[in-house]
């Protein structure tokens, strides 16, 4: 099979080993972490910003949509195409360009895996705070595009709070630099606009991130409950006392049994729910906060409040939590993951409502979520081969259907925001790279 002209032109830009175009090679790229859509015309793996510019210009010539893709763990269909087009995969753009510990920042290409950045600076006592559960796989470019959150969002904020500057290739092929190596650059906050825009405004080709010092002390508590409602009440009670843990996660009994069977992390198999609570900071303050939290848990009928005794035990509990989706995948052929945020004071009634929905539709629904933020993840288990079940989970054309492909823009039809973004950003000042003063 002879490659089409487009593929030959793309190969001219990135090299023949950096373009996929045969249908069997494209299969994987029909999917992200949740949805499936159409095959792209080609998947291309650039290594540099210049190559991304050339790819975008080629796409414009062919009037084809362009979709950026990191690790493909996204759950909102942003990295899959709906009408063909070119997928720009960043997995070869994985250089940590610069680590600047004195200024607590790093400059990275977008394909750097989230956890790899923290590992690279860990020995120096630093880490990159955003820690989605997918952090072993997902990329910093994907985190930026999704404004990803994680367990430690509660205390330290989401990705946008840890991104200082961006280099972005716009749909017309222009390269812009937004933000600065420092906070609060004068002018419009285009960095803030781009973070969370799900790839709709351009392709991020470099990110300047903030690095944080690892805390002096960390205490991890596992609070165990006989009733879900007691766990949910504890969440609001902790914050009502003016305590902000660095993480406050909840798993219901169904989920934690699946997790324990898969990971042997030390979760109790016989409880209705657990809270995984972490406090960190200066040693004395952490000890005091941990004692206060344990007391609140007991006041809210915790059966037991267990404190991780060693770093290994702490890491094991987190490994269980972060592998929970995989653990649920072992017991169900498929699942439909929901993602919503509610005030944490409404958690008790919302968990009861989810239980009612499960009963009404005769479905298993597990709950694992960032309880401190009220960020729920009801996970509906189902077997897609069972037509009745599949229909109950995602009514065809109904409100349950996933949104697909909104990360896509087409050079011939850029989003309205593109034009204004280009005019607001202006040309790149000759000295205004991520390393220079604002
Ligand atoms: C098991 C599991 C657990 C998860 N846990 C969390 C969690 O705790 N918190 C959370 O927030 N999310 C979570 N996610 C969702 C997902 O991992 C995150 O959204 C992550 O940031 C996506 O990164 P990615 O590299 O996989 O991006 P992809 O899935 O490849 O892409 C996601 C979006 O980013 C765009 N994009 C990717 N790279 C670029 C770029 N260089 N320039 C412009 N746009 C780009 C894509 O076009 C797409 O719209 C989880 C997913 C899974 C499967």
C-alpha cells in the first residue's frame, strides 16, 4: 500500500518512522480513556516546535482538522477525531528542557509524563504538585489542556495554579509565548485562558511549571466507617473546623474491596466506606492537625482511625487509591465514569441519590472521589455486550451520551476565540522567551 501524498509530506517533516497511517496502526488512536470515535487520516509524532508548525501548516493546506494528543488518558473525548484529520501526538516531545531549582520552576516539552517530572526533582526535595490518578501515564501537555486535578488539589489548587508560562502553536502556524517565568505578568492572562481549553485553541509545545518544596512532615490517616453517610458527614465536619488537609479522598465499600483484591494495599474488606486523609507541613502543626482530624472522624462514628506508620505503608495506601480505576476494570468488562462537583455539605444526600439510581436501574455503581473538593466520580459498571444494560447506562442519543471530539479545530474553520487570541498575543517580543524577564 503506497502512502498518500499527505503522509509523504508529513514524513518529510518528521521522518518516516514518525508517521502512522495504515488503518491497523491507527486503531489505538480511535480511543481515549473513555470514548471511541473515528480514525484519523494520520498520527504524527513531532519532536520540536518547528515540526509542529510545519504539520499545522500542512493540515491547513489540506483543510484537515488537527487534534493534539498526549497519553490518551483523557475522559472527555478531546484527543480523538470525529471527522478524520491529523493527530499530533506529543510522545516524542518528552524533554525536561531546564530545571531551575533556585527559581522553583522547570521548563518541559508537553509529552513529559507527569510523574517523571516529580521523580526528576525528588532527590532535591521538590515535586510537581498536580497529581491526577493517571500521573504515571498522562502528560503535562494533557494536564495543561484539561486543567487536571488530583488528590492534592484540595490544598494546592489545580494545574493552572502551577503553570507559569506556555509556548503554543496556533491553528495558523504562529508560535506565541504567554505567561512568564514569574507570577503576575502584566497584560491579559492568556495563559489562564489556554489552561483548560482542551486543545481547542492551539498545540502547547512547551510549558514552564512551578515546582514546590516537599513538606517537612506528612501524616496519612485511614478513617474506616460502617455507614457511608458517616464518612460523608466527616468531610464537611473537618473543613468546618478550619482544617484543610492536603488530600481528603473517599472510597465506598464496593470500590475498596475491588481495590484491595487488586493491590493488597491494606484497606479493610468489611467496611462501608473509608476516608484517606493526608496532612502535611511543619512537623508540630501536622501532628496537631492529625490529632484534630482523628477526633472529628471519631465524633462522626468512625469505627477506627488508622495512622500509616511508615512511608511504605503510606505509599501503599496511595497506590491502592491511584489504581482504583484499574482495579474496577478487573471486575467489570466496562464502566462509565462520571465527573461532577457539588458542595461538600451535600455529599450525604448525593451519595444516597446515587445509591437510589443504582437500585432503580439495577446497576452496580462504585464511588471513589476527591471528597474534600466535592468532586464526585460515580462509576457505573456494565457489560457492553448486554444490550439492556448498555442502554440503561448510556441511552442511545440520550443525555448519558459522552461528548466526543470537542478538542478538535480545523484550520479552515478555527474557533472564534482563535482570531482574538492571535491579536491579543501579538508577535513574540524578541527577548520574551520563558527565560527572560517580563
Ligand atoms: C485511570 C484514570 C485516572 C484519572 N484521574 C484523573 C484525576 O485524578 N484528575 C484529573 O483531572 N484527570 C484524571 N484523569 C483524566 C486524564 O488522565 C487527565 O485529563 C490528563 O490530564 C490527560 O492527559 P493526557 O496526556 O492523557 O491527555 P490526552 O488524553 O492525550 O488529551 C487530553 C486533552 O488534552 C489535549 N492535549 C493533549 N496534549 C496537548 C498539547 N500538547 N497541546 C494542546 N492540547 C493538548 C487533547 O487534545 C485533549 O483535548 C484520569 C484518567 C484515567 C484514565
